[in-house]
C-alpha cells in the first residue's frame, strides 16, 4: 500500500472514530451536568435531536456502539478501496441516519395507532357508563384500563392507579396527557377532568362525540397516507438507482478518475449533501408539524 493510501486510511479511521464518539457521547457519559434552569439552548436541542435520529430504537447501549462501529469501519473500507473520502463519510451517514430519513411512514402510523386507541378507549368508557348501572367515571377508567392497546395502555393504567389511590385528579390527568403527548390526548384528558370535577351525567355523550371526531381524523389521515405510499416507493427506487450509479462509477476507472481529484470530491459532496437535504425536507413534509398542546404539566422549580 502506498504512503498516500496509508495516510488516507489513517485519516478515515480518525474521522470515523470521532464521528462514533460524537454520536455516543450524549448517552454513554457517566457524569451528567447539573440541571439548568429554563429550557436548553436551541443548538443543544438540535444536537440532541440529530443524535437521537441516529439511534436504532429498541437496542441496548452496547448494540448501539456495535452498530455505529460497524458502519464506521465500512465507511473507512470504502474510503480506502475507492479512494473517495466523501463516499466513505456518506456510507457512515447513510448507515446511521437513513432509517430515520425514510421512517416518516412509521412515525405517522404510530400517531394514527395512538389516535385509534384513544377512540377505542372513549367508546369503551361511554359504553361502560351507560351499561354499568351506578358506575362512575373513575371506575370506568379502571375497568377499561386492562384492555387497551399498548400505545396508550401504560398511561391509562397509571392514571387508573392514581385515581384509585386518591391522587390529585388534575395532576394525574396532566401526567396522562404528557404521556400520550398529543393534542387529542389533551382534549380527552380535559373532558375527563371537567367530568370528574363536576360529576355531570352527560359524560358518556361527550365521550362518544370525542370518539366520533377522532374517528373522522383517523380516516382522513389514512387516506393521506395511502396517497403518499406511491411517492415513498418512488423515492426508494431513486435512491437505489443513485447508489447503483456510484458503484458503477467506482468499477469503471475511466469514469471514476475525475472523482479522485479534489474538485471531483467537492462535486460529489455537493450532490450527496443535496440528496440528504431533500430527504430531510421530504420527511418534514410527510411528518408535518404537530399541533401545539394546551394541557401540559407546569414546570416546577429545579
């Protein structure tokens, strides 16, 4: 191996190791700074969001380390074999962030599933109130809690336990709304809060109206997602075509020669960065901006 290749391999290893350390530093640190008063700066929130987007959900810390290290090693290998440092860095970025970039459908489906679970819960509570004799709303929450989907099941079970133990109703419902983290969940929690405080007899009717409104929202969102499915498939095909072209360029020395220069690497970096920017933009369009919540737990002194 020539001296330039050795230098390139060393530089690539150093870059990859630095990238892995940056990705894992926010989670693997054992010493945490003291809590600050007030919200974190915007740049820190953005850094945490970028870090969270690189993590694979449901994996342990060791598995996250192995995943990041594997992609870093693959990026260094591509750098050394092809002589394209931009390609090596791009492979690391693709390996770590592409599941997030192409994961907008999963995010939207999770939101829809949470709304469907809220709709089901409202209907079950309404049926329990109308068919359970003298049963009250707090008892209806307890009766329906064990039979809910896991998207809201843990939050409802915690709410049920707190109501049985006599906790403050307002604080308990705000904690439930924070756990659901959706404006529709705030609406349901607010309706329950008013019904529990005033002990009104029309709680079942209000819950059915809420369920019908949520059902209409769910139908509209499913129609939108069905229309977006074809566009997502087209994006995946375009990415595969672009990756195939890069592989062909690497295999044909005559076409690949210009990309070994500094100018060629700059052009490649601009093209790949543009692709990533378009994917980020399309994810934002697909996920959309969430409606602001109105029932939140007030921040206490830290």
